[in-house]
C-alpha cells in the first residue's frame, strides 16, 4: 500500500475497527475531520478505553500533514474546537515558539468528535522547568515538578492538549523502562495505596508515562503508563471485545501488527487503554524502533 492512505481507505478501516467494539462509525462526525486533516501521509492509530465508566468510543490519532502549519487554527476554522480566551487556546503557539516540533497529531472519537492535539518533539526533549515557563502552561506542571523529579519523570518528548476538557498530558520518555519499585513509590505518593503488583511489573516496561493536568488546580487527575501490548496481563481484566479489537484491527505495514497497552491510575480507580497502529509515520517508527525490535 502507498505511504499515503486516502480518506476512503481510512474511513473503511475506521468502520472495521469500530465494528470490533460493537460501535457504529458516524459519518457526520468522522468524515468532516478526515476531510479537513487529510491526506494521511504519516501515523494513524486506533485506540479504545476499557473499564467501568471509561469505555464506549473508538479514538483515532492521526498525524497532521505538513501543509497544515497550525492545527489548532485549522480545527477552529472547521468548527471542531470552540473559540475561547482560555490559555488552552495559546498553548500550542507558545510551544512552537520555544520547542523544535517534529510533528503534530490530532485525536478524535468516532462518537465524541475532536478531542486533542499532540505536539511531538522527541529530538528536542524538554525538562519540566522549561515547559512550565511557557506563559500559557498550566501552573500544575510547575507545582508538581518536585514530585516528578523524585520518581524519575524528567524528559518530556510530547505534550497533548485537550481543548474540550482543558487538560494537558506531558509525555515523559523512558528508553529503558522504569523500575517497578519506582512506579510503586510514585503511585503510593499519588494516593494509590495498594497498586496491583502484576500491573506495576507490567508497567516497568513502559516507553512513555504521562500525568493528566489542568488549569483549575494543581491536582494530578491520573497517571498513565504505556508499553507494547501485554496481552496476557490485560486479557482477564478487560471485556472480550477489547481483546478482539486490539488483536484484530486492520494495518498497512509488513510483519505483525504493533499494539500498545496503557494502564491508567487515579487514587480510586484503575482502567486501561489499548491501541493499534494502522499506519506508521517515520518519526513514530524511529521512536518505537527499540520497542518494535
């Protein structure tokens, strides 16, 4: 298949992936976003959440074409995000002034619609203090800097901005994973008194960890740990359709399908996200090189 997937090909793949979750893909929600952000020259990723109160949508993460220089303004023009004077509206432009961005991606649900923009800068890793100094960054990042440092969360390779929930995720990178005892210590301090030991051990093989922060308070809403798919660990903890989804989504590249599993913790809840790559972009393939081998 060509490196560039057209709208019909991606839409058909979305319908197939949604069917695995017993969901219906709404053309009125999905197609306008595909048409606004095509052609698809880079990464396309399917993902779904699993856990009581967290399931019910299929999310797509799609690399923004280079021709779209400002994906926030582009989304605003197409009515996918609301006009606002909130600092969330200027965070992307602040980032691009201070960070060498390799790529941007958008995230949307087949039911919920447009959610986020991801700003990916793996070749210009940022420290917490550097990002916290940006004018529109939530104060919560600076307020939790010592907590992150105590537990080895140092180098940020990507930041996501959720324009409807008004939250961010700084994605800390871990080329060699993170020790299980460090994860247990982090979760204990976060308020998770007795984290599942098997999930902690699985999370030690992460390549990314990311807290969820907002502008309204310094509180960390949740902390998530992403690794290559650990099917034996998640299988007994999720519904059958989640397993069917993560092992059955279509993909365009040679070899085996590449999937990930993410454990998400809040002080009073644990749930999962699973994702499968439909198409790789060159930056993603380079970043995931060690994981893919």
